[in-house]
């Protein structure tokens, strides 16, 4: 997930999400609830939603919104365990681990009363891999669902994808080879269903606003279009599990300034305010303070080719100089101060574990790219000699979220004061514009992030495989590609060998080539009203779930 899952990937983004509970905090909110008799929660998002079409979502903001109103075969519970959603139970898997037979529940409905059937999944998945759709996340099917790669390459028809409806309540999925994480992958928004009759009737208007969608999740959406800075969710009375949904309505508004969130919290109008920097430092001793480490990783992305020409980042020493000159410890302590931790690899800690020894991937692979100012300056001196340039000016792409602005300024200062002859010009654009510039690979240096789509190291490492649609930096290494391919094919049923291949792949990407420069694993600090429970953060997939929020 960029995030976008950059955060891809991703996330993707939602690290600035905050929650306002109407009955908590101040007397004004309490009066509103007692008068209306409805349980209403107000949430804050960090940016506008780029897309509500599950075929086109690519970032954490979109994935959280889609996760609120749609549901796939399975969903992640409060503890990130996979649970049946539209599916009635866990899949039946053949001995070769390549055919999944999934029974659907009888009571799964769309908000217009139509039943959710196996055909809805077949239709949606085929549309995603169809080259005409140009879905960025079609890559998540590639090498996983049978024939997906050939279909996206235009070599086969979408109807030949390895998915079929045996009947209305039975879906059969055939994989290219065993995929250890496929069960959890089915929780991801890209695998959500779509009702063919409804979507085709809407045509190009589908998902352009909340009035041109139907929903099968815990909530429906109201008053949204793709430029909205506010919208709402209402309890979906057609949802099969509506009895467990405690809220009647959720109001959303986009707030990019953390100071505004804190002010709303202290005046009783906001019951969860995400904190960073000075605000996080000031509120750490507050009784309502809370923090947690998530699995989003922020990094500097080096574009090695722009407009068909090699950039300075085609030079390995230039990449290594910038990657090792930034004091990440000071950065997370002073600029963010929200529980984020410096990271010297791409795969985050507390995310995936050795299948035999259960050792954390990050701990086992160690620190691959540490802060070393003296060495960075040596790299930079070599780079300038090799490039034949004594002074270099770079454009640094960032977005308009408040924490992004501060991070970019810190990095700009680190680079300009430590690397002789380097000038950094920051280009700040709206969040959605940054995603577009990344998509078209129209940047030199970028502050990016990726959030995991599923619980496996490959969700991070696969982003920078040569042919990945999310690479967008022209990084390429045949040995790296070979290891990833082996992990996905010949080693798929050999857990320990596969694990070692992924460890080695990360070393090539970060330690050897420095294809990207890892900065930190994201932390989320917030002030939260103790009367509110059930606000759930996920380690992978959609960043947040709201369906368990309660007002105590």
C-alpha cells in the first residue's frame, strides 16, 4: 500500500486519522447525543479520499474508507486475525494448495437489497486484471491467481482468470502455485466484490460520489465526492452482522493541521486527536495520551530515470550519500516525537516472523543502512567526481500534510548542511497530486511510504522488483528479481528456504544497492477520550477499522 499501501505502496496517508466522539469530551457533544438518541461519532482524516472504487484504490486513505463501507470474503478482526466476512467459513484447500473453494453466506446483501454472490467477485476480479481498466493494483493478482499475469499483459482474456462461480454461493479460485499468505490477502480491498448489473448501469459515474455506489459493509456512505473535505457513514441495515455495529453514524472531515485537532480535543469537540512533534512532546504525560507502532515504513525514493534520461540517482554513491547522512534518531525524537522508530531496512519490526524460529524479520536481518555522516561525505565526494559535477540541485517532492512539511524541511537541512555543493528545493503539492506525480514517475527525490497489503515480507520487497507497477524509480537488479521469483514459485512450499531468500533480497536492495533509503517505522500518538473504545489499527491491509467503535 503506498501509500500511498506509498503507503502502494499504499499507504498508505491515514497516520493523521483522529476520532471525535459526539458524546465524549465536552457538554456540547453530550447534549447532541441525548437529544438525537443516536450514537454518532466524528472522525478526522488527514487527506481527501482519492478513490472509492475498489478497482482503483491505491493508498491508505482510500483503503480505510473502502474498508468502512465494503466487505470482502474475509476481514481482519481487532487482533489482525482473518475472519469470515461474505464467506461462510475458511476456504477448503486442495492437497496441492492451489485450489480454494469458498462458500458464501446466504445473508450477505448489498445496500439495495440485492444478494452478494460469487458472481460479484468474479466480475470485480476480472475487471481489475483487464488491461482496459488499467488498475494499478492488478499487480497484486500477478503470479498469484492463475493466468493473471498473462491477462494483464494482454496475452489472455479476462474470462480466463482462475476464478469462477460454481453457483451463487460457491466461489472457486485457482492459483498459479501455492501462496502462503493467500488467505490473508483475501481481506485486502482490491479483492472486494462489485455488483455487475449496478456498476455497468452507472458506467463512468460509478463511485464518482456516494450516490453512485451500493455497499455491502458495516456502513453506507453519504455526502461524498472526490473533492469532499467532509462526508459521513451511516449504519447499513442490510449488513449481515448489523447487530454487532454499535454506532448509528460517523461524520468525517479532513483536517491537516494537528494544532486544530488538539484545539478541538481540548474544547470537547474531538475525542481522538493524532499528535506529532511539539504537540506529542507536550501531551505525553496527559492521562488521555496513547501511542502505538504500526507497520508503515517511510523512506526516500530515488528516481534513477526521468523523462527517459538517467538522473544523478543512477549513481550508487549519490544514493548511499543521501541515505547515510540523515540522523534518523534525532529526526524521530524531535520532528515526529510520536513513537516512530528509526529503521535501517525496508521490512518493519513486529510484523513478520521466521516460520521455524519465530525470530522477527527485522531483528534477524539487522541494520542494513545506518547513519554515518563521515562515510556519507566520502560517498558524496566520489559521486561528484563520477558525475563530473561540483554543485548539484535536486527537487524534493513532498505533500501538504503538516508532518510531511516538517519532515521535508528537516531532511532538506540535513542534506544541504552535510553534503557540500548540494541544494535541495522542496516541491510541496496536495496529497493526491503527489500520488499522481509518483504514478507518472515525475520526480527526482521523494518522501514516500509503504504500508503492507498482507502479512509477508514480499509485500514490501515486491514493490521494487523490476517489472512492478509500483517500482516507479527504475531500480533494477536481476539477482534481486531472481530471489523474489523463487520465493513466489519454487520455494513457496519450503518456508525456511523462502525466508532466507527474502532476507537476502532485502540486503541487496538496501545494503548493497541502496535502491531506497529507509527512514523510520511509523508511530501514532494521540489523545483519546477514555469513554471511546474499539478504534482499531491494523498492521496490514486497510490501516483502520471503525466497526467496533463503542461509546461507553
